C-alpha cells in the first residue's frame, strides 16, 4: 500500500464510518441487521467504534507483543444521539494513528505476512468501516456506494487474510476447506483495468494462494468491484444477477469457496 493509497484508505474510513452513523440513526438502535443476523444496530455501532479505538491504541503505543494488546474497550454512549460524534471520533483517531510516519513502524501484525502491522490494521479498519457500513445501510434500507478502487483494495486484503501464514491458527476449518489439487478461481472487476481488477486464486494441497491479474481458470466470476466485494464478504449471494455478476465455468467451485471463507474483519 503506497502512501497515496494509505491516504485514500484513511479518508474512506472516516467517510464510510460517517455513512454508517447516518444509517444507524435512520434504522434505530434496536433494528435487526439482515446481513449480520445475530446483531442489532446497537451491536454494530458498538463493535465498530470499540474496534477503531482499540486498534488506534495498538498503533499509538507501537505494541509489538500480542500479550500486551489493550484489555479494555471504549464504552458506547447510552444515548444514541451521541453515537455519530462517538463514531466520528473513533474513525478519526484510527485514521490519524495510521499516519504516513506510522505506516512502517514496528506494530504487531496478527496475519504474520509481509505487511507492517500498521498497514495490516489500516486495511482491516477500512474493511470494518466499509463492510459494516453496508450492514448498517441494509438495516436502514439505504443504497450502498463503494468506490471501485476502495472495493478492490478490500478484495486484495480479503485474499491476503485467507492466504496468510496465521490463517490456519485463526480459522482452521476454513484453511483446510480451501486446500485443493490445483483448482483455479478468477475474480474479475469489470469497472477496473489491468491487474488492479483481477484476483486469481489457486487451491493446492498445502493451501490456497492468490495473485493479481487475469488468468485462465476453472471458474471466473465477473462484475463491478463493489458487487465482488459484497459477494466475497457474503453480503450478497453469488446468484444475485441484479448486481451485474456473471459466472463462467464451475459455479459450484466458486460457491464452495464462499461457503468456507468467512472471517472476522479487523
């Protein structure tokens, strides 16, 4: 992630958290969240704000030892009218924590991959604000608009998580399920060009791997980057053709991938 892309991510965290707050106010604190069935809007707001404050503290304190992670969470204001300001503060705090000066600072990275800890958390917090913003919008029956470049960044982060060195420790069932014998899956964004709009996945006995770009595959799922992101994060079904998605090849292979790749964001 370049510094210019990091700046875009920081802006998007603040903007999508603002949208989330607006949707939460429109839906009401007790409204059910269709895309997170066990949650109410109150649960959603609490989770996002607490996670943003928690991650900001990790980066601010330059925590490298996972045994030293913060043990206390921020308290959700009892009055829902205070939630927009609380979320604005949490979003700005984590965006400020992920400053350019902090991008390559020593910070714990739970994925154990080549990214610095701050870059890992920045991608995770972008995912939190955007995907949970979609959840809040669904609860309020509002439309969703995700910039293709932001959606693409989150798709890349999604695959990075699923193929990270520590994924099996976090989600052993998923890591085992997405192993294979050479099956190939291609995800292609129709509103982006070049390698930025393609994600090629190969399943091998030792685990799944991915590369940017477009290659021959057993199944190709194509459509707008926003739709691909929402399908990959299981906010939309693969078969929802109203989103501009087309599937060529082994649909069952793509569905199996989706059925076995849920992950906790952030």
